C-alpha cells in the first residue's frame, strides 16, 4: 500500500496550474506519415487546433460561480496562418503546410481559404481550420485489436451545463475581421517559400532498387494516381490510365517508391506552383498547366531535384 502514497514531488506537481494542449495517446497510432511513422508535426498541430475548439469557462469575477461557456476564437472557424504555427512551434512554414495537408487528407480537419476585410484592405487566401468531430472521436476513442484493426469504444459524454466545473523532405491569435465571400478552395498560400534544401529525393527510408528492371517492378497504379489527385488537385485529373502511361510510370518508378512519390508531388505542390497554372507565353498563346505525363519525365525529375523548377 505504501506504493500508493503521495510523494512530495507528486504533491508539488499537482499544485501547478498546467495549461495548454493535450495529445491523446491513440493519436500516435492513427496519425502517421506515408512511411508508417507517427506524424509528429501533424499531431502537434492537431492538438493546437483542438485546444482552440475546447470551450472556455465564463466565471463571475467576484463569486467565481460558473456562468457558462464560450468559444476561444472570434470568427465562425479558427483563423490561423501557416506562419503563425511555424513561429509558435519552431517549424518551417513548409513543414506546417505539408502537415496541414496531411491532416486534411486524413479527414480529421477541414481547410478553407477566404478573403477577409482588414484595415489595410482585402486579404486573400486566409486560412480557416475546423476539426471533423466524428473523425476526432474515432482516432481518440478507438482501441487497438489484433491485425491492426480498431474498435470504437462507446463513450458517455455529458453536455456542458452551468453546473459543471528540406528539396522535399518528410518533413496570441491573429486579429479577426469581417468575412467576405470565400475564394475558390485552392490549397495554396499567397507567400511562396524560398527555403532550399539539399535532400530532395534521398530523404526517405526504404531505398528503391535502381538496378531492378522495370519489367520486374509491381506498381499499385490506383495508389499512385490517388496520391497525384490528392496532393496536386489543381493539375488535370487522370481519367484514362493507358498502356503508354503505365509503361512510362514503370520506367520512371525505378527511381521511386510510394513514399518518394508522395514527397516528390508534395515538393512540386509547395515550390512549383507554376506547373499548375495556364500562363501567357508572350506570343499570343498560352502555356498550359502540366499534367501527370510531364511529372514522370526525366526532364521534370532532374529540374525538380536540382531546384531549377522552383517558382521564381
């Protein structure tokens, strides 16, 4: 029984007023990188988002009586910039951007870009984030079973009342103002990062076999195309997977595995936005945005790896 007695250290820690984010243990099993390792940055950012959506108490200044609850942010959704997250936690803006995209792709948050009025005039592409309650409940309350399956455990929830007390690698609150009409939901940010890195393709675990003939490589075409659509939604969709495209993908895949493919696409999405835009060619014509066929060419691969394809 003596093991259950309080120690002085436990007593002192118990008297501390510790506030801030909470990370449920289950999140480390559910929020992962394509490599299967925990998505540390994504987990930290999700815990920060959830903090802002946890209701705050309203108490009487003189009696201390609980009078109700309020939301912590001013608008209908949480407004946070990628840079504010980066400054708060010491990440790079690109690391934050990619982590937010992964959280959105997993379905645990929604991401919206709006135009808002500020004292300096309209501001475009302002980021608004909101957690998806059903998904948060699932990854928080599920219990692991065999064969990596999960079970959702029933949880009784009491309502709030007034009586309650690098190239690409795996890598308070801003003022709120009146919201105008939202812009098209294009997952971009007005600021283009100029950060460079020396690790582009070679920053993953699991090296592909460069000596393996393309005829021996087995590809999951559906997963490859799904990643392309998910990470680069502004590029033309692949509607027909022809034999020629399969042949080129097999030849290109000698340099890749699925993790490297995701990193490659993510880098292009962050640093090569010009590939996703129709542009005037200066001769009365138009340069059309690139597509999958261009991305899987040696020309594009080398330009991206050498950082010559970055936005100017």
